């Protein structure tokens, strides 16, 4: 996709090495994982709260960083996708970009285990995620990592939720050996290559609805269906 390639080239050309404490006041850590971490910061010049995502250079190639950042920026005009700032830089150990801060955290944190969310909150979430996915697909992109942890919320009633984390997003038609997601399972290569993404997302989307409403997954039954 030409527009994404051009955006990646421009970002790589202008990306600088910065000292975090010179430009940002670090408030607290929002989360961490194998990829790195996310910190809540205040931009010292703008006075704006934002989330800085740090990706470890040891485990992340610059190409992968640029791809995630540029896809996120490309999609961020959609009101159901996390907003992005025109901020991407590196430190000695990390690649870093800035995104909108979701004050209420992510969807996973508010789902009561074995209970789930109320019907009206579930419908509210699913509707907004569906619109986000529709925006991706209209741009010929597939997310490939839909899960509650990647759905950020701005209030506990989920009046405003946004899809995030585009590290595994690919252009439609790209051949991949696995599809990720909150099911915590790997699809066999023959399955992924033999079905359209729309069918895979039908399984994933139905499980997302179940996870929100009743608080757990019917993963075993889904495995049987796929086999």
C-alpha cells in the first residue's frame, strides 16, 4: 500500500533519538508485556497527557515498529480507533511512539470473571468494535489480534471504546501462518490459508461477544468446531 510505505519512509527519515525526561514527565506505568511497556506521561511543552508505548529494540525490528506506528496513524482518524500523535522516536533501548490516553484502561480489566458485563454495555462495546473493524476492512487491512486487552475504554460504562494495538495488522490477502487473538490459540496453517479472514473473524467476534457477556470463553467448543 503506497501511502503506508511513504509514511514509513518519512517517519524513519525524521525519527530522532531523545531523552525521555527532557521532554516528558513520567506519571506511572500503565502496562507491560513481552513487547515492552506503556507509560502515562505529560508532554512538558504541550501539557498534554498521553501514553508512550516503548518497544524493546532487542525483540522489535525497526521495520515492525514503523509498520505498527504508521498503520495506527493511518487509521486513527476513525473515532473508534485509538488516536495517535505525530510523535515517534528512539532511545538507546527502545523505539517509542505516543498515542491517546484512555483513562479507564482496557476492556479486560472491567469484565467480572464468570459473570460478564451487562447486556447494554456488551452491546455498546460490540457496536463500537464492529465499526472500528469495518473501518480497517474498508482500508483493506485486518487487525489479527482482537481481544479485550486491545480494546481501550474511556469510562466504566463503555460509552466510548477504541480499538488499539496494530502490531499484527496486515494488508488483506497477506499470507500468514497464524492468527492471534484472545482465544490464546494458534490456527493451523492450512486453516488460515484455506479460509477468508471474514470467516476467521466470525469465530473471533462471536467469542468476543461471549467473553463480554458471560465472563468466560467457550474455547473448547470452538476448538472442536475448527478441527
